[in-house]
């Protein structure tokens, strides 16, 4: 597949040569804001042009490895995680196990930092021997009543199906979603939400390993903001082996929430990157991009995917990156996206695909129990919210 070369007008070419690395940005209100790349920070032309330019900068595996090291360093520095906090005891609060057809669910909360409780549910296969592969599944910015985060019907079907296939699945709340929101957390509050959310994901890897997940078979997958969290986690945590970001990896769109672009992970005074390069940090590990015609991933087959193939080619593993594009579909992690992701996870994690899909490609998600949002909360009368817990990003002690 060839990269489409977008024509560059004179003003854009001039900015590319002389104004990099502030290329594509408009005048900002402050120096700190000027280092943030928010939402559609670039035009489609600028995003494609950036990748074309960068392809000339790394023409060997060694050159890409050097670039990758710089990108990873900026993510860690931009979030303040270049100096990782101490990993203290997680003190997990484990709920009762609920058994269903081919899987079980258990609500869990653990401390990622003193007083900071990550809330979620652990989905387990009904039958497995040895160590089960582990899958972390962060969620996107769905907050409409009845369609919230990990509680959405399509999300619960995904977690249950992956568990039926033989995986241990950690489905967890973004900062300020679900029960966290009811307890007082605010997802879009100014502050270090991106830092905390990424740290919570890193501790999620610790948690799923502590529950017996196979350390050689760890994956992460999510859609939209959950996809951002997926490729950011994989970029900074080498324990992740397989990555499937859904409807998010874009050359020109950087994510519009503070948990995606609220800290300077893409840019500093002498540096610029985008989410395509960040996603490529996992090379040569298995990577699947799922894209659609109805959002900012519409150009993936012609722009983002060929660039990732190029980078994987430098590693001699071009076949390890894949793209499934659904032109007539829109943003989300609905049935068509699950049909794309399940075979990929089954192949690279050694899962039983027949437990989630029929031989003709139809989903086999019958008898998945859709639970009420409150039934997936870890804190209740039997397990009350600890008095020592905090509920604001400004009270976090790093």
C-alpha cells in the first residue's frame, strides 16, 4: 500500500521548514498552553505532511529506535512520570464472585497511590488451566445515562466474551467515571488527570499480574479515549505484548480531553510528535488499528497505516501491524469492531475464538449477562468507601 502524498501549499511548506516544532499550532494564550496539542490540532494535510517528513528522518531501525526513545522520554516527562512514584501496596478490596455462562465477574478496587482507589471489575474464564492471558480494557468518554464507560452494553459484552475466550480481563474506570464520579472525582477537572490515569493503568498491569495473569501474554484494548489510554500505556510499559486501539490513532487528531492532551506529551520547544508515532512505540509487537469512515480515523488506510507499516518494516516485522477499516461505520466499539478485534487477540494471546465468534464470522455473545451499573460498583454496604480515601486530583500525593 502506498502513502498518498498530499500536496503542500507554499505557506504550509514554509512553516514546515522554519516554524517546526510549533508547526500547525495557532497562537496560544500562554507558553504552557502552546505546548499542548488538543483535539484537531492540525489539519488532515498537516498531519499527513508531518508523517511524510518524519519518514525521511528515520530510514533505518537504529534511527527509529533513537526517535522512539525521544518520544517515550517526552511522554514520561510531559506527564511527570519520568520520576515514577513508589509502588506501594495495592490493598485490593475484592467483591463477591458472580458466575455466569462461561465467565465470572468480581468487582475490585485497589490503591494506585495512598488514598487513590481505582475501581473496576475483573472478568475471568469459567474454566482455564495454568496462567490465563491478561487483557486491560480502559474505556472512552461515554457518559450519557445508561451508556457510561465500562458499563455500556457493548463494553460488558466485550469483557465477557474475552473472558469466555480464556482471558483474564481488567475493566476499569477512568478517573471520575462510574462510582468514582458519585464519590466526588471530576474527570475533566484541571490538573494532572492524564498523569493519574496513565499511572492507574500501569498499576492495573501490576494488579492483573498479581491475580495470576500470564506475564508473557498481556494485551490492552479500548476505543476512543480508551484507545488513547491503550497506546499510551503500551508506549511506557514494556510488559504489554499486544495492542488494539480502536477508532483513535490519527495523524492530525490528538484527543480533546484533559486525560489525552491536557499535559505536554506531544510537544516541547524542540520536539513534536503525534499519536501515530506514539502508537508505533510498541513495534515490533502485534498492533491492530481499527478505523472507520465516520471519524478522524477515516484516512487510516492511506495515511496512518502505511506509516506504521514503514516503521514495522524497519524492524523487519511489517506483518505484525494490521488495519481493519470499516468505511461505513462510526465511532465506537460496537459489534463490527469486536468482530475485528477478537480474531486478532485470539491469534496473539492463544485464545479460543469459537467462544466469541461463530465459524461464519458472526458474534457469539448470547447469554452475556448485562448488569446494572450499580451492580458493578466495588464499594457498597459490605465494602464501604475507606475514610482515608481521597476524591480530588489536587489531593493526590505523588
